[in-house]
């Protein structure tokens, strides 16, 4: 997955299927939060 072209749909699917929330700042993915990430 190219994080430079991640879409809102990608984020929604990640959250729905894997419980991972994507943190976006200034249009770029800066962090992941969820049950499988280090920030859980």
C-alpha cells in the first residue's frame, strides 16, 4: 500500500476490518492507532 495515495475508503476499511485508525496530518499518514499497532 502506497501511503502517499491512501484514500478515505482505505482508512475506513482498515478501521472496519482491522480496528486500526489512521492518523493523517497535512495530507500525509503520520501514525496508526489500533489493536494491532504499537499505540494500542
